[in-house]
C-alpha cells in the first residue's frame, strides 16, 4: 500500500515537472479576464505547473487569433459571426454567465434605469439626467467602437434585436477597460460593460428595472441582461492538449469555486438560463417594433 502511494506521488511529481516549462497563450475580452481568468490561471498553474500567458484584445481577437493559431486559446463574450471566415471554425466552450450592466460615475444621484431607457440612451433619445429622475445636467454617454465587440454586439442582440444598429454616444472607446476608466474619472458619465469588470471599478452600478445584478439575480434570470462567457479553442492547435486540460479544470469543482469566488456564475450552475435566452430574444424583437 505504501509502495503504491509513493509511486502515485512520484508520478504526480513527474507530471508537474514535465509541465513546468509549458506555457500556453490566451487572448480575449477583458471582461472574461477580470471575471475569472487571472485567478483560474494561477490555480491551474499551482495544480499542473502549466503557465498561461494572458493577453487582452477583446472578444474578436479571442476568437480570430485562436482560429488562426496565433494564440492557443481565447476568451469571448459573444458567439462567432455567421459567415465570417475568420471565425467560422472556432470552437467555443461556455464556462460562466455574465451580466451587462449600466454603470455611472460614483457621484451620480440616480440608482435605477429601465430597459426601455437603456434602449433610448444609445439611440440619442436620452441626453439629460433629468430624463432619468436626476438633475438638469447633460449626459456623457460612452460606448464601444464598432459593432462586433463583445459588449456592443450583445447589446445589439439583447436590447435591439439588430446587429447593424448604429449607436449614438458622446465618446466611443476601443475596448471596455478604457471605457470603464473614463466613467470612473468623468462626472455625469454613463456606459455599459460586464458586471465582472464593473464591480472592480470605483463606479455606481444601476439597478435595471429595479433589479440588482447580484449573483443570485443573474443565476435565476431575474436580472434580464445576461450572456455566457466562453473559452475559445482550436482542435488543430499545437498545444490543444493543454488547452483541453485547462477547460476540464475550469469545469471541475475547484475551477467552479474560483469562478464563484469572483462573483461570477459558473455555466453549469444556471443551465435554466439557456431557455430563458429565448425570452431575451423575443423581448428585444418586441421592443424593436416601435423602433
């Protein structure tokens, strides 16, 4: 019995030593990184000895660089674009649920916004804080550049049911990090990002239709603007065996505990949200009827 135990320990040590020099790369959305990737990478290295080199770049980079084998894996908060050659063969594994939240400068005396008001905000119909019950003060509306960023594309899907919808804003930003920092620094500013990023900032997060984007409200679907976060992989990638090992780790009890400890909902903790996504899409279509 002792000999078997020593043999098992030796094999485990040899496995960790074999992986000690292995580094795999990850690129993708800052929201996924802020939500869990830093902590997951640290826990994975402690268990296996494998290092994960984390880079940013957004959801589009996470998908396209992985498909092109420029990185070993990626992170994205949106699905691949239908018919887009640079994304068509990407393999996505859902690992967590995130919420889209409206955040404002911390001193803003407004606590709630309705979904219809969010919709009107980026159509240029709301430009003053008095339209949300605040003082007579012009708004600084911040949004992401382009239409295919993770936040921008999901906003267009969940709120407008229109991937081509043009947004009206005071300023546009290339990624979520600069947008979030600008809201921290700019009085009377407002924008949308993921809860996993927003809760790490010195900002105020508004209730949506009176509902906080809490862990339980996201898990239950009571908070209505939610979406999955994915790990992107490439089965033909040189280091895909290590990527697959990491994906298994993320789905393990330890991996799910890391995700929960960061205030994010593991994907398998809320499988009922898959069906509720149909309600999200129907609601967005209905709201689009009056444009």
